[in-house]
């Protein structure tokens, strides 16, 4: 069955209130949350107020619309502006049944009068919201403590509060056959390339999806290569991160109903940057950033390198360390590749369980589970102690990545890298690295190379990759 707005034909409202009511009743058949309130004004003019109980503020509706109508009444002559006596701002005229349905589902109260060929929409919204709080997944020691919420209007105000300039442009459109979700495109005029705005509008217009329940629904439909494990848009709950990227010539998409906004175009290095890099001491920030780069590489390569060296290249290990590893693996019945797979899958299961469990016990269960399972597996002779150390370091390395979506890529690619290492040794590891680099070189984010400013090299942008750029000057 089609949605209500699709079922609403482009029929003009008539002067007969009964006909208009019949049309709306047919469209909203079976919708018990849609209220049809018929009444008469003091001048005995028949009137109909239609609204949605969950989206419209019924208290304001009674005080600002129904009470004035029943007490003062309204003129019915077409030449008279019959809504002038009602103290509600942003009133707009409704001429068709489809406009009426859209207004009602947006949370407005639609008023129809007998003898009038048009209605009025009153923005008496009652949208459940929460106060801006610091995002739990993007907490910082220093910086702003507010975050986006599920209300689009509030998210827009958080951006406007930081960028008090008419150059900040906000364009809103509706996407989703059933959900009719509002999506706002935000950018700073003069900073962004005009062609980029045209391109993102074109991609949003091509979207043909039934509903938008989260920002990923839109991201998957507009990115350049949807089957790549590497994220091509930044998903963030922090307004300061969005504003910073807008001032660097990027755009942001704010989606109604989710606190996560999308930023593009991006590159691989922007995924490894944290907002706190620009809030703390510059030398400490540079140290932490390079530490993050190193551990990001370790999160992908460390298990595969251990498997390759212990299986094919034992001569690369110092003798004392080699003897220690040999003693630890003396009673292990599995090869290093199977051992690594067992521990990595167990670690991923524990991490996922920690996320799904209630917050009060999630972290405790994941930590205790890792300790108990690791100790039990070592005692039972299923895995060796060096492998537990390797998996633990790899897990810590993946936690250092500021963007959760960026760490997913290394978590997925870790397993084929281990297979290559267990079959071809270090040659397989190098082959895997070459394949990953080739893929990254061909990847684009809204036409921008994913490895820029390193490849192709852009010296000005490369400074912010190797160093920490100073605050922007005029």
C-alpha cells in the first residue's frame, strides 16, 4: 500500500467542507492517531481541524487556535484574511489535499472552513527532543561538550551558533518514500567548490529509497564505491567537528531523526585525526597523531606479520626470543594461522558482546571475559601466550582509531591478510599491502582522491597530515 502522501492526489480543495473531509478521511483510513475535530465558530461557520496526536502540541492547539475560533469566530468571505485573529506565526496556505497531508504528517494542525477553497497550516509541532550532550563515542578531554540530537532544527541551531555568518547555507529536502525524512545540506559559500554542491544535490536527487532511519541509509546511496570497506564519509555527532570541516571546504548532511551527521569529501588521513589534536599542546598532538598512524598500521599487519614470521621466517627472530616462542608453542596442536583465527574471532565476539550488553555491565563482561578466556585457553594448550599478547596489542591499536567506521576496515581486512601470511609468508603480507594500496589509490570520495594530499601530493595539505596546522588566519 502506498504512503499517505503518495495516496493523496493533487486535488484542489473545494468550498464544500464535507467534500474536503471525505477526501482526507479516505487518505487517512486506518490511521487512528489522525484526529478530525469538527466544530462551529460563534458565527455558526462549520470548521474542521485535522492533526496528528503524537506530532502536534494539543495544548497549544487548544489555546492558540481552537479557543480563539470558538470565542471570536472568523469571517467567511474570501476577501478577508480569516487567519489574522489567530496568534500563531508562520501560518501558510494549503490549496491541495497533498499539501494538507504533508502538513499533518509534519506535525502541523490543518484548519478547513466551510465556504473556503483553501485551508491553513499552523506549525504547532511537538517533537520529542533531548538536550545536547557530549557524544559518548567521541569524548575529548578538552573541547565542546555538546553534541547533535535527533531533532534537525536543534542541530541546525548548533551549527548556526558557531558560524554566525550568512555564508553558512542550509538547504533542506525530503528523502524517503515512506519516512519522508528531512535532510539538510550545509556548506560555507566561498569555501566550497560550487561543482561539489551541484554534485551532492544530484546524488541526493537520484536516491530512491523507501525510508531513512539512520544516516547510513543515505551514505550508502551517494558514496562513490559502496562496496569498499573504507569509509568515504565521516559520521560524527560533534558540531565542532562539522564546523571545522565546513571551513575546510567540505559539506555536511544533517539527517532528521539521528544525531549522526555526514561529512564529505574526506581522505584516509582525516579518518585518523581527532578534534582534540587542535585543542591540546601542538607537540603532544603531533606525537599522539603519529602514534595513531603507527598503531593503525599495526592493527592491520601485526597478526599477519606474526603468523608469517613464526611459520616461514623463523631466522628473523632473535634466538632467545625464538626459543621462548618455541617453548610456549610446544604443546599447541594448531598452526599459528589457526591459532590467530581462534583468538581474533574470540576477541571480535567479546568486543561485540560488550557493545550489545547494558552499559553498566558491558565493559566489565568484556574485560573479565577476555582475561578468563585468555588464561583458560593458555592453560588448556589451545593458544600460546605470545599469540594472546599479539591479539591484545592489535585490539588496543584498533581502539586508538578515532573513527569507529575507519577501524572496521582493518578489522575486516585483518583476516584475509592472515590467510595470505599463513600461505605465502611475508610475500603474502606484501601482496596484501600492495592490493590495499591499489584499492586506496583508486578510491574516491565525491571525486577527491582518497590518499590525498599524499597521492597526489599537495604540499599545503600535507602539512596538516605530518604536522598540526595552526589556527586559520584571514
